[in-house]
């Protein structure tokens, strides 16, 4: 895209929110992502305060030959890459939540985070398909698929989108659903943020089931015994149970709770939608292993957000993830040979998430990505202090990925792919259709997503 000077004065006069340019007061705060290791340097930042600000930003960027990257929290900011020639459109100021308990739905604006949504709808006996962190933005998470604690029963969060409010690259605000704009509506459900700037989503909720959740902690030296037992256990559990086998190496820093600070564990995290008796019976084989701590108990939807112990404030970190078709014993041994006890593996948390159940793809659900052709998902992350520690983390991640390559899936999970250049997030036929949608609604490639989809090019 050719670039003309951004009409800063004209854009400022059109905004309810604010425009921040390099060198102006508040610049560093405005451009900061939750992922502090990512140094975002766009041409300008717009702090949107209304949907009309999104329209004004898109129009001003198009007139200047710039691109627009929408961002609420910036948890998955790394894959955006350099932001030269781009206006960073921060949507965190759009925080409206409109509950419709009778219909079992909620409308959330683009800046709403999962912790706020969960608390708002829980009072109606409803719950959304939140991930492990309460600080992640609902809209960005959902556009990328949405891997929830309740997902083996209810599937991806993207499958529960009813309608969306978007601003397309031509500066037009549209309310879209499966009837009004079927191709665009299909693309945003799992295809990411490359097709339009989403200002709000209407989401179908589920009635709050009988929730049990928590963590079983074991000493790290028992990792092989515990994770092999957990792997065998996952083959027996119903879709009402979602779990993670995880290795944790806590650094000796004040931000870590005292009871685990400086210690290392192998843990099983889980959420069960079954009643007390069934949950206890199901957990009996794992509890028989003798955990040193056991926090599994009846839980509210809000309490589920604490299970994974994700950071609640912005951090410097490096991580990445990939899908596995299956987890046979040999694959788990390969995992432990890199990340297990006694290995020089400088990452805080390394996990294997059990998929299956309603996480399986189902084209009838209608979105671009409706599930995964994979049985498990691996993700690992480290707290970092400088470029050397980021490089060390990436080298360790590469070793882990290489060790598990024989069981690697052909596609990745968009939301937890933290580095560009990995496996595509969809099969080639789906990607071709996404490129055609991009060419139809954004042929000049004005809207940037974290994991970009470029418009299909015509011959000649």
C-alpha cells in the first residue's frame, strides 16, 4: 500500500477516543501489548471509545495508504510482526456487555475481557466458553477459535457466535450473521481478524453445569509416572471432563505464591461437568497416586479462571504451541526426554491439553475452523528478561517440537501459535476460501490480523 501522510488533525476531530502519535505523551503505554516482550512500533495508535471511532480510523488509514491492526489486550501480539505502515487500533475501551438471559445470549464489545463477561452472566446461571485466562479479550479469543475448559462438551467458542458487528475495509459498519453475510460470517468464526474489524459479538451461552475443578500437584521427579497415568486416564474419561497434564518450574520470585515459589511440579489440571460423586469416582485413579496438593473441588465459573495460574498483569514471556494427532506412550516419552525432570529446559510451564470430544471438526457448525484433527495440544512458555532469554526459550521450544514431530498434526491452533511461520491453522481448501473472502471484502489488504490471510490474487 502506498503511503500518504495520516491526516492526524482530521482523525482527532472525528474521534470520541484519542489518537496518539510517536513521541507524544502516553505513546509507550498506548502501544504496549500484554505480551511485554513484543515491542510494538506502529505509525499511530487510536484508543477507540466507540464503534464510530473504528469507522473513522479505517477511513483515515485507507486515505493515507496505511493498514489497520485491531488489538484489545495483545496476548498474541507476536505474530503481528513489524507494524510499519500500520495504525494500531486499540479496542480495549469498548467494554459494553448486554445480557439476554431469556435467550441465553450476550453481546460483548471488542474490549471486554473474559473475567468481566464470566462474572456478568454467572448471576443468570449462564457461562461462556472462556479459556484459562480471565484477562484475555473475548472477541480476539473467539475469532481465533477459543479453547475452553468446557470445550470437550461444547466445542470451540467460535461455534457459538450468533452475530457480529464489524467495520469492513471500505469503512462500512455492518451487522452480520449467517443470513446477511454468510461468507464473511463464516470467515470470522475461527479464521481470525484479517477480514474486518469486529466491534462486537453476540454469543450463545450455556447453562452453568455442576462444575468441579482444580489441580493435583506431584513432585517433578514423578513426571513420567504421573503423566503416563494421566495419558491412560484420558482414554477413559467422558466429554464432560477436560484436563491438562503439565510440568511447572516456578522461579523464586515474589510474584509466585509462597507455597510453590522456587519449586517444580508435575500437575494435572481439570474441570469436570459431572456431579460430586461421579467426579470423585472418576478422579480416584489419579488421587490414588498420592498428590502432595489437591485443590479439586466444586467451583463456580469465576473460580475456573484461577486453575491454570495464568498471569493477571502484563509480562515478558516467550512461548509457542502445536497440535498432536495422538499421544502414544512413545510420544510422551519423547516429550519427557526434552521437558522432563533432569533436563535443561528453561520454560516455566509445559503442558499437554487433552482435546477430542466436541473439539473434533464439524462442518455443520458453520465456521472456518470448527475443531481440530488432533487429540492433544502442546504449549510451553517461559518468563523472559531480555533477548538472550527469549532466544533460549525459542531454542528449547524448537527441541520440543522436533522431538514430537512424528506425532505432529498438519494444522495449528491460531490463538496459541505465538510465532509466525509455523503450521497453517487450517487445511488448504479452507485457506483458499478464506483468501477469496479476504479478496471480496478487503482486496487491498488493509485489515491486519495476528495470523494474516492475504487476499486471493487473480491471474493477469
